[in-house]
C-alpha cells in the first residue's frame, strides 16, 4: 500500500521531466557524438545537417536568396488562407469582395497588399536565387537534378502569379488573362486546346475564374510544397551546399 503511494508520488514528481524526455529523446551533451544524436533525435532540428561547412555559413555565398524565397512562400500561404475567408470565386462577387476588403474589412488593405507584394517579391527572389546558383556553378554534378527541380519551382511560382492575377476580376485582370491565354493559343498544334483547357471555354468567364481559383489555392500550392520538400531533401543528399573544390 505504502509502496503504491510512494511510486505515485514519485511519478507525479518526475512528470515534467518525463514529459520533456518523451518529446526531446536525447539531451544535448558536450561530446560531439551526443550533440549529433540530439540533432538526429529532434523532429525540428533534424531538418538541419549535423555538420555544416564554413563556406555555407558565409552570408555572401548564398545571400540567403533561397531561404528568403521560402519565407515569402510561407507568408503567401498564411495571408492567402486569410484572404480565402473574404473571397468568392464568382464573376458577380469577386470584384465586390475585393472592394469590401479595401473599405470594410479591418486591415483588409494590409492583408491584400502583404499577399500581393510578397507574390511579386517571391518571383524576383526565386529568379535572383537561380542567378546565384548559376554564377556559383551549383548546377553542376551532383546537383543537376536539383537544378531541374528548381526550374519546375520557378515555373510553378510564375504560374501561381499568373493564376492569382485573374482573381480580383477587375479590368486589368480580365485583359491580362485574355492576352495571356491568347498567347498560349499560339503554341503550334496544341495551342487552341491548351487555351480551352485553361479557360474552361472559349473566353475568360465564370469557368475560367473557377479554374484559376482552384489552381491558385489548391493544385499549385500543393505541387510547390512537394517540389520544395524534394528540393530541400536533395540539398542534404548532395552533401550540403556547393563549395569551391579544394575548400
Ligand atoms: C520557389 C523557389 C525556390 C526556393 C524556395 C528555393 C529554396 C532553396 C534554398 C533554401 C536553398 C539553400 C541555399 C540558399 O538559400 O540559397 C536552395 C538551394 C538550391 N537551389 Fe533553390 N529554391 C527555389 C528555386 C530554385 C531555382 C529556380 C533553381 C534553379 C533553376 C534552384 C536551384 C537550386 C540549387 C541547384 C541549389 C543548391 C545550391 C548549392 O548547392 O549551392 N532553386 N534552394
């Protein structure tokens, strides 16, 4: 009886430590192997490599351009989710929704502009990141596959930007997408079919708005998340960031 009471008391006393140890399996010791084990055993830390080459930490090597693109993507997801509460993909309501966001919703203008400017910035930073990768020769073996994934990421970023442009359903959006989809129709052979598939008809109307909306809020972000996962995983598998050969 007394033994049960004692162990119960003991387990309550050790509860905080037990909870902590069930989450963080291995503590950070001072020996190199213990520190490595602490990184491996933690869900959030294991994204990072246990060892990093000094060259990869030089701010002037990457200028953080890839990471900035990624953070902009996170801002776009968060602000886009909030925008979805106020937006209806209907030709009747879309423009009025945007005006309500501007004049009725608290901080609606800020929300819309955060999304808009982050989108412009992501296109610019993804492009600058590609230039950095090119100028440091990081597209060479064994990183060719990651370069290809990068090109797909840039295309998805541009397509996200293009599909988002129609959603406010103002004059600028309507005519930009009319011109854009007409350009697609010039593709030899399949042009007209691609245009029809994109617009869900022969002109920019309700079906086009719905298609662009679904592509913009579901399909393309999902594709981007999968590609980003592969992109980051490949950086690790290719031995971290590129560096001068005999460094
Ligand atoms: C959505 C856009 C993109 C994101 C969020 C992204 C993210 C990143 C991040 C965080 C890194 C680690 C180094 C750094 O910060 O520069 C990286 C490396 C890399 N990225 Fe991207 N990236 C994107 C687009 C691209 C594009 C367009 C290309 C090329 C066509 C590309 C090719 C590469 C390659 C080859 C590496 C390895 C570089 C090295 O080892 O030095 N990425 N990317």
